[in-house]
C-alpha cells in the first residue's frame, strides 16, 4: 500500500513539473513587432503587449499583422490551409473508424467495403496533414513580412478598413446651360398702306 502511494505521488509530481514547462514566463516588450510566446502549452502571438490569439489555427497571426496587406494575405492563406487540413483529418478519422466498425461487424464478408473505407480515410487524412504542413510556413512568412516591413522607415501601417464600405462617388460633371427651344423671332415688317379707292 505504501509503495502504491509513493508511486502516485511520484507520477503526480512528474505531471506537475511537465505542465509547468508548457508556458513561458517571459512577456515580450511592448512594441509593434509581432512575437511568438508559449502560453498554456500552445504558441500565441503578442504585439503591442497584447495577446492577439493562438498560432495553431492562424487567428493570432491574422490579428497581429493587420495593416500590412501582403502579410495579411499570407496569414489568411495559411489559416485556410490549416483549417481545411484539420477538417480533412477529422473526416479521414471518421472514415477509418466507420470502415473498421463495418469490417468487425460483418466478419462473414471479405471486408473489402470496410477496408476500402479505411484506405479512403487514410488518404483523406494524409491530404489533410499535407495541407496543415503547407499552411504553417505561410503563418511564419506573414509574421516575418510584417516585422521586416516595420524596419522600413518610410512605411506606416494602414488603418484597417471596414469591409463592404462603398467607395465615394466622384462629383457629377457640370451640366451645360439649357438652350431655348422657342421658334426664332420673325422680324416685324412694316405695315402695308391701305389700298386707296380712287
């Protein structure tokens, strides 16, 4: 009994020590540069002393690089690839699980249908993993593009624009004065003398 309690305490202490290593005690100085820090076991993006969000799905990167169009495009592309890959990974797991359940529940059949689902799930999962691995470099590129642009003294961040705001219309051209549509005036003729009766 005593050995069991000792083992439980040792495992609890090890887990506590490991969980403390999943966060960073360092907070970057408040600056316009975007920095990566570990917070609660996941990478986060910090800019201007504010946590902009997580790095894993790209939301923090998209929020941190606001004001630099090229960096925003890279961040959005990375986020789309990672989210799409994650969805494909979940779909692949569902297909694999369904295929295994079908194969186990139908042992009298040769299991070709179930194994087909498993293979399809593996293929979909592999495609999702490739998408995730291709999305992450775009997030790093977005951070680097944003930070490199800050070192250019001629560059100032553009303020974020509201979407769906119609552009201002140019002023209408001046209207020429209207011309008169009346018939031209007939010159007055001299009155004719009355015929004389002689």
